[in-house]
């Protein structure tokens, strides 16, 4: 490859660019962005210093020392920043990928799990939290999503926080998070040895360039993010050639590339072709005697990045994700007039400064007026110098002439009263810090009086509402960063490697493979169940909701377990219990069901026997009833004869009639008992024939037993 020409990336985006022209473009872009951003950089440094407790300028410190006033820094800004950062940590979000397809769509568990695995491996949550703190302090937070092959030979996706002072974005960008930026410049100080190891083919040019520009080119300020030398003190000290720090400029920019969309006449699918590919396809179609294929010419943005040191262009290629910068921003509040973004610290600076000044002045007044002073007549003491020395020290004895005290020749000066307005102004300055930031004392937990819990909760919620714009920028950042992460996962690490995902059965390892086709996914930002605060809020709602769901016959979803305020290891054990214990429990349930079935069968047999006995007894009673009826008929026949008019025969006839009535009542009672037994037997038979319904545990979904369903 010609050293004076850098080719496009693997994707073919962009045309070859002369190295000298690109270097001139980078220098012009850097100069323009730095001139527009210089004021913001100075303000950002001041905001970082105010947050860290450096709240007096060097000039103010010199003036205080001359006046012998204490340089007090009563830091009230840092707790405000910490409470906003704590809100982000306790309410973290996660990225989910939903495929665009017809019908109901569920999240792609493999890609969503892969994103969680990648972010967990590179501690992305911590890096995002640090970038969020940067946004709260200075108005901008930056991260880089890149590929790393130094520690993982197969490649690993890295998400790391970037110092905002190293970034020089396009000053013409107007949209939140610099979404419409045409270019982004990053300037950082790196060692000469690291440059040669990263671009070994440029070693000779780097050596010559460093020798020629030892004192002129590299007097810029380091932003304390030196690759390989993060903990080294100093920037441009005389360390020797191998340790010399050099300014490396990275330039990421958009290029508009024409392409054609053409439909395959055989499959109907639409393909994207470059200009050269489109010409080749049309020529092949003409050679085959086919009419020209229908196509549409369009333009798309391809993102590229270039590195240069001095006048040496080290690299110019496509970004790993050609549809996005590798740097992603989150921006706080807009300053329209200055075309920049600012955080919470900017409006808190003046109240903090005045609070420090009023407090320092108060201490100075109290120190200088602690004893007031004294009025002494000339003849009251013998040695005025010793008197002044001993009077100023309360632990020493002050000797005066006899009768001096009684004569009133020594009178203490009345100390001037402490100005009440000074305390009021200091109190106003302190309260203004919370007013201008929107963070109430309730959010800090520093309310000095008792108040109703409802009122305190409402004030906390009002403070969160004021800060909602910051979290909106964070949500937008996660969407943009999630799209780049999806592209890198699908195109760089989907090589069959095992990744850990958390599914319905707990944690498991699955191979990450490249999907066939060109599936499109929507990036959804959801509250992460790993946030302690989110778990507590969700579980508090579920405690009242679960009983109503169970009464309505709605089984709770397995995902509910993720919101239990329990350790993750315990949740995993609940979702994926010991197989041996599950098998033992199932066997015990089966034995219990078999025992109950045997009891039902035994009861059914006893019912059948009782029915047979009842039928037999009913037959015997019916036979006896017929016999009694015949006998009664014979008696009545005899009664109709003259013999039947005998009194003895009439008495006998009356007894027989009563006995027949009693026997008829017994027969009716027996028939009722037989009918009841028959009904019980029929119910038992219906219970045995009824279908079984599986009973599942409401939390785990495991089979807990069965029950009969009556029709």
C-alpha cells in the first residue's frame, strides 16, 4: 500500500483519500472545534474542581492569606452530585432486543442475554455510571464502544468511559447527545512506544517526526488518560524517547456513499449493491438477454475513523459499526447562546462561593473579636508590653499596680456585635444551592425538622421530576449505544462461543451463532431487575397484586422471580431446583395419588356391596309384604262370614291391621335408605371417572399434584 494513500475499510465505504488532504482536514476540524469549545473546557475544569472541594481560585487564596482569613471550603455540591448519581445506580436500566415480525413478538433471549453478558464482562454499568456523573458535573458524559484483541484473541467488546475534556465534537451539532454531529475529534496523550507497537508499519515515520518536533509539536496539555501510563506523574517531563508523551488525534467522520437497491427477480428479496456491483449485475443481465433490472439509487452515511500524529496519518478505515461513531454521548441541559451543554454544578457555583465567603468572614470576625480589647490608663501598669502580652493570653497572670482595678483604670472594650445579616446571607446562600439544582433536602435526607411521611415523599418525587431530563438523556444514550452493541455482537463475536444468559430456568450457557438472513430488531430500554430500588418497588406492588391474580385463576409468570428482593443465587436455585429433589417430590406425589385412588376404589367396592345387600333386603321385604297381604285378605274374607262377627275375631282383625301399618312404614324407610346408598354409589363412580387437573406451584411453575375436575 502506498504510504501516501489510505484505502477505505473492509465494507468498501468511502473513496481513497490523499493522506495529506485528510491530515489537513483533521487539523482544520480540530482547530475549529477547539476554538468553539475552549470556554466550555475551562468551565468544565472549574466544575470538576468545585465538586472535588477546590472552591477558591489561587488569587482568592493569596488574598485570604494576606488578610489572615481562613480559606474554608464548606463543600455542599458534592452531596448533591452524589445523590443524583445514586438515583442512577439504584434505578439502572437494561437493553432488550425485539425482532420485527408479524404477530406478537417476544424479546430475543439470546441477543438480549448476549448484551447483558458483554456489559457484565467489561463492567459497562460502572462505566456508564461514571459517564453519567460527568454529565451531572459538566454537562456531557462520553463512552466508547470498541473491539479489543489484546486481552481476548477472539475479540471482545469493550465499553469504557472517556474523559469529556478529550472530546472535541462538531460545533455545528444541535441535537441532544450530539446525534447530528458530522465528526468527532479526540485528542489524548500516549507514549511513543505504544504508538510504535500499535502501528509498527509507521515506526520509521514516527521516529523521524518525534525527532523533528521535540520541542514544538507536543506542548499541549494531557488530559490524564494516557494509554499504558495512567498512573504516571507529569506529562511532558524529560523521560527519554520511549516514554515521551505524544498527542494522538483520532478523527471520526461521516461520508455519504451512493448505493443501489435492487430486487432479485427469482426470490423477490431486496439487496443493497455498491455502484461497481450494480454495474456488474446489469452487464450480466444484458449479456443473458434480460431486460435491465429495476433498481433505486440512494445515499447512506458510512462512519469512518482516522488516526494521525503530527503530519503522519496512521490509519483511515471504517468504524467497527459503519452506521455509528464508536463514541456515544449523554448531554444534560442546553445553553442555546453558547451552543454547549451544562450540568447541575454550573448554577451551584455562585451560591457555593458566597457560602464559603460568608463563612470565612464569620470565622474571621469571631477570631478577631473573641476578647474585644482593653482601655488602660498610662499609670495603671508598669510595663505596657508585658501587660499586652499577658492580657492576650488567658493562661498567664497579668500584674497591674495596686488600686488600679478598684479605681477602674482598666476597662474592657465592648466587642462589636456579630452582624445578624451575615448569618442570614450565609443561610440564604446554602439554601440557594438546593433551589438552583432542584435537589431538595428531602432527597439528601438532611431535613432538620419532623414532617409527615406523605409530604416528604411528595417532595422527593418533585425533585426526581425536576431531574427527569438527565435520565431522559441517559435513556436515549442507551438506545444508541444498544444499536451499536447489537451490530458488534452479530458481526464480530457471533462465532459459536459460549455465553452466559439468564432465562426462565436460571443461568445457562448457550452458543452465540450468527443468524441467517437479515433480521431487524427494535431496541427497548427497560428497568433492570438487578437494581435494588427497582426490586423493592416492584415487589411492594406485587404483594398486593398476587392474591388477586391467584383468585382470578391467573398463574404468575416465571419472570416474577427476578424481582424478588433476594440474593441472585437463591433466585437461581428457586428457578432451577435440584433435579433429585424434584424427582423425589414427584414420586411422593404419585404415591399419594395412587393411595387416594386405592381408597376411592375400596369405597366404591364397599358401596357396591351395600347396594347388593340393600337390594336383597328389599326383595325379602317385598315378599313378606305380599305374604302379609294374602293373610290379611283371607282374614277379611272370614270377617265377612257370620263367624267374623265374633268379638274375638274382631280384636284379632284390629291387631293384624295395626301390624300391617307398622310393617308398611318400615318398608318405606328401608326404600329411602336404599335410594340414598344408590346415590352415594353413583357419586363415587362419577368421582373416579372424572378427569385429573395438574396443580402447579405459583412461583416456580413445578408440578405439585393433581385434583379431580367435576363436570
